[in-house]
C-alpha cells in the first residue's frame, strides 16, 4: 500500500515537472547541442566517445571552473571575499599543484576513465539522441549521485583523518591550509581512488544514458572547485541549494583539520556533530564583527 502511494506521488511529481517543462520556452541551445551530439556519433566510435571524450570533458571543465578563483588573486577588489586573507595563494604552490594534477589525471584517473566504455557496453547504456533523458530527469539523477557521493565522501574522508593513517594518505591534500580551486583534486593517488569511488556508485545505480556521465562530472566539478575556491562570493547561486556546504564550510576544514568532512551537503556533519567546532567558530566571528561595528 505504502509502495503504491509512493509510486503515485512520484508519478504526480513527474507529470507536474513535465507540464512545467511544456510551459517553458524552447531552449535556444537545444538545436546546436543536438547537431553537435549527432556529429559526434557519426564521426567517432563509442570507445572514443566514452574514453577520450570523457577525458576531454573532465580536463576542459576542471581548468575552466578553476579559472575564476585563479584570476581573483590578481584583482584587489575580490580580496574582500577571500576567506583566509592572511594566507594568499602563491604561484609556486599553484605550479606544484598543477604538476601533481597532471600526474593524477593522466596516470590515475585516465585508466579509470578507460573503463567507461566497458561499463556502457556491459550494461548496454545508450548513446543515441532519442534515448537521452529530459533535463529534469537528468537533474534528478545528478542529485541522486550527489547524495550518494556525499555520503561515501563523509565516512571515507573521516576515516582518512584517523591518526593512524592520516599522515600516509590524506595529509598531502592538507598541504595547503588555505585551499584554492585548482587544489580540489590535489591528493595522494590512493585518496584519488578511495574518495573517487563515491563518484562512480551513483553512475552504477542511475546511469541510463552516456550523457549522465558528463552531466554528473560537470555538477561534481562545479561543487568541489567551488568549496575549494577560498572565496565566499555573496551572489554565488550554489548558496540557494538547501544544505549546501559552500566554501566557508570546507575552508574551515582545511584551516582546522578536524570536522566538516562532507563534500556537498551539511546533514552528515550536523547529525554526527562533526561541525561543532565550525559552528562555535562562526558564532565567535559574528560576535567579534558585531563588537567591531560598535567600537567604530
């Protein structure tokens, strides 16, 4: 009975979303995207799309999303939004980070990406345009992937902070106490595999078209680069997402080393009390700001 009611509710929600979609104006990018997708299918094999296509998407989006925060360090006006103002980025540190990223991306992540084609073949995942899910279904699947990844990340990330193993693996990622966008995937190769596994679990569950691979990697890169950016931008649209961690939440993790282990959402830290130091710190800073205003 309960299962039937749940199915009925989900069906009603789906119909409501589809009705809302029908009221929206046509997406002006729909035709160019369709033409590009069909061109890709007609000129490249599934293996090339799943492997080299996925690699290109990841590399292009990663460094594109890193670009704004990288440029902020050269813009004096943006420094008021930097969270740890006393610890500016250094070109030397960023160059070191870039070199490690190239190793991780091409020696660790690329072999994993090569398995994408075998995954799509084994589970008969479609590539064609007509089978591509609508935007709202794609968004819902990305949300499901994010919830799963966040859960995996919280518990495995917390484990990597255990005093017996921290110095062997996760310490590398904490080399930069004040994070910056490009540092999001700066990590020990084992950490890249351990925490990266959470990315693929949602794919195994929700993937019904190869486009979800690229949509989910886009969403995940936007989130992880944002929380590592080191800048708290007031008009950041990601702040409107309920329970979103944000840059301040994760920046405190790098500054404090303890607590705030989640990647995307705040509920696990709140449930287990691992955000208690962050909450106390936030309240303390608010009081200091109020006191500062009174003395001026």
